[in-house]
């Protein structure tokens, strides 16, 4: 799996059409991505849901969005973590090389900047409340995000 951060302006619908030609490709609002591990865990959980026939969505990209957003409804997931026409982006690919992925992002007119993927408390607080954070040591804060993803599996 390849994760690349970028900044700029895109036509989201046009980009999503371009991404359909790949085995797996998705673009998210990087302002809500708590590091590369966030996306790796969401992707693995989405793949496992399909393998175990627990998936809620018809395609892996949408199932991934549910896990990445920690939302139960596709509409809510898209509104929450879906890419906007301008801003910072997290591109996720599987089945293509790093070189191909970087070339595509540059062709879209975006500036590659993996700093947009960095995790921070401001991003985490969009998923986890301060009250929840108080229940664990700071070293476990991001585990709360993964716990939220796990709760989606339990809800199926």
C-alpha cells in the first residue's frame, strides 16, 4: 500500500474517475488523517471485512472510507473525510508503484507534501473526545482511534 500526501486544488469527481482504473485507489481529506498508520489499519480492516463477508459497501474503496472515518453510514463518511476541491489530500494506492502514484498526483497539478499526513491532537480530536483521551495515557491516544474502527466491526 502506498500513501502520499499532497496540496492544491482538484476536481474531486474527475480525480475519482481517474482513480477507478487502479486495483485500489482513494483520496481523502488529509486534515482528518492521523498518520499513515491510520490509513493502513483502515485498509486492512476493510479488506478483512470483504474476506469475511462482513462488508457493508459494494466496493473496497467505500468500505475503506467507513473505517478511515469511523462512521457507520457512507454519506457521513464521505462528508467527514472525503476530499474537497481545495486543500490537503491523502492518496492511497494498492497495486501500483510509488513512481506511478507520484506521477499521477503531479499530473493532477498537485504538490506532493507528506507533511499533510502527520498526526496531531487537533486531528485526533475530530474522532476522539477529550473525555475519552483522559481515560488513557498520552502514549495510547492514537490507539483510541483504532478502537473506534474496531467498534464498527462489532456493529455489523
